[in-house]
C-alpha cells in the first residue's frame, strides 16, 4: 500500500484556480494508461535506498512547490516512488494533473486526464547517475498494481514511458513528447510491467476434475 499523502496535496494553495477545477468524475473519465516518469534531480541531491521518510517527504514538498509554480498543480504526478522502496500517493486518482502533454490518439482526450502519472525520484538517464534499486522497482510495481486495481481503470491499461507515450495534438496530428524521461535505466522495467498476467486456469481445472470424477463414478456403477 502506498503511503497516502493525497489529503495533504488536495489543497487550494497547490491547485491553481481552486480544487474543483482539478477534480474529475472517473465514471465519465476512466483511467486508460499509466505514464512512468523520473525526476532528474532538480529537487536536491540524490536520495538513496537508506533515505528517511522525512527526507523523502521534504523532497515531495519541493517538487510540489515547483510544479505548482510551473504547471498550476503540485505535485504534477499522482504517485512518487523512491529508491528506499517507499511509494507515496500524492495526487488523488480522481484529479487530473500535469505530467504528460498532448492527447490520447484513441480518444482525443488529454493524457493528464486519462493517465495516472507515476514518478521515480532520481535520474535514470545520464551516465554515472542513479541505478534503479530493487526497492524502486518494487515501489513502481506496487503503484502499477494499485492503479490497475481501481474500479475505474480499464482492463489491461498499459504503462508507457513518458517519452514513448503515443500522443496527438488538438488537431489529431502526432505530437512527439520529445523527452528521454523516464531514462534508459528504467525503460527495461516497462516490458515487465506490460507483460500480460498468466491466464487463470483454476476454473477449467476444476471442471476437468469434476468430469473425471463423474466418469469414475459411472465406471464404478457399471
Ligand atoms: Zn516525464
């Protein structure tokens, strides 16, 4: 379970134009995708696997202030994952935010409405910078599992790396995201996150067993 800070960040001073402006009815706007980001170290020195919860919450506060100033909402993401393995929910799923420009080519609706933004704290692109820790991977996996479990998430919602998110502009023309986010060290994780779940064959096995038992009974009765 993510550490839930969504009430802290559901606040007028971090939502330009007021809280109502950012709220969404998820029955009308279901979740269709998850977009993975990284925060390439603009908010202070890298935090390692041994960082404290206090340091991480401080980092989220810096990020929130910066995003509010730049995009009108802070943080612009819904979830933030740390190398320690801690995962924080920072934006309510029923709010649209500011993490991915442009629109979903399939619906023409803005990605910030239809997708949940998950951010890995650290720089996973530049040489000599952070390597994803096992904790970070687990925290990202946890976020994806939690999001896919929402009743308003469409089945099989994919996880896109920010820079690879298929996107169009208002006219429907392709719009490149033009970013290396979430970094080449996180890209391999996407294949795992998008691997289809193993089919559930328990029901079929039970039916086969029942049929076998029925045959057995007939043979004994004969
Ligand atoms: Zn990004």
